[in-house]
C-alpha cells in the first residue's frame, strides 16, 4: 500500500513536527508499506528560530521545507488524488495550525487552505483512512466544518500532564462539529464510521520512545482500516 504523509513544513514551531514525521515514515515502512510525502507549494506563515523561539525575518516555502524531511522525494498536493494512495497520515507541529489552517491565530474561526480541505474531504468521501497525529485533528475539524460528517477525534487527555490546554482544543473542535475523546499516550481514538485515527503524541508530555509507540499504534490501526 501507499500511504501519504501530509507535511506543513519542517520544524515543530512553524511546520511539521520532525520526530512525529520521521517516526510515522518508519512505522509505515516497518509495516511493509510505502510512504508518499506530500506538501503545498506555498509560503508558510512565518519562520521561527527553534533555538530561541523568536520569529525570524525570513520567508520559507512549505514544499521546499518539507522536502528536507522527505530527502527531496515529495509530491505537491495538487498532483495527488485519493486514487494514488490508500491512506494519509498528518503529523503534528504548529504548521497544522499556522500553515494548513489559521487556528493558532483565530481559533476555531481560522480559515483552512482550500487545497488541504479538498484533499481531505475527497479522501473521506471515497473511504480512504486518515491518521491525525498531535494537533492535526484541528485540520480535519476545519475540513468538515458545516458538513454532515461528524468526526470523532482526540488531542489528548486533560487528566495527564500536557504543555497545552487540552480542554480548550477539545472545545474548539467540538465548536466546529467534531466529537471528542480523551486519550493518553498509550491510547488512540478510532472513528470507524469515518475511517479516522487520531493519537495525542506531543500534545502530551512525552519522551521520544512514548511518541514512537503512540505513532506505531496509530499507523497500524490506520493500515487495518484499509
């Protein structure tokens, strides 16, 4: 099988979370399948110095930055259709909420890139599974806002340690039509009605081994849905 990997750049604070992206690629290949990196040929919202956390006076392109993770082998989203892949994984990272959507700035009212919305809606419409890691359920929530499709997803659990407001994120995706589920790092959420898998990953305090295990669990569940 071919499984897409939808990347919003390279780097947790302004693009795709690199560890989540690489571990998803590893899990896909360990399961005996092929990953297909995909991105958007547009400028990312801004560039963050990952050493200081400060914004930099630079402009970077999502596709070019994501190609760093993909070692140059990456497809532009407008060249991929659901017929080309069997499922798609969306790693987390602030790029999901800054580049794919404007959730980081405008909350649930933030816009979503039309290309991303069309791609995800088309995947669901033909029954192809989607795996949303970390914060990326906000992208799916925005893609299906004001539709008849009610997705069940998780961004983590309010009962365990997290650097983020899990309740706030859950209320946000509920406000645009999703149903939420609590999940810890040893858990995932599977929406069998819509073929959606979600896993909290770095939404919760974790080490890289815990992240690897959470992603492996999510990827294997996504493959099972295929």
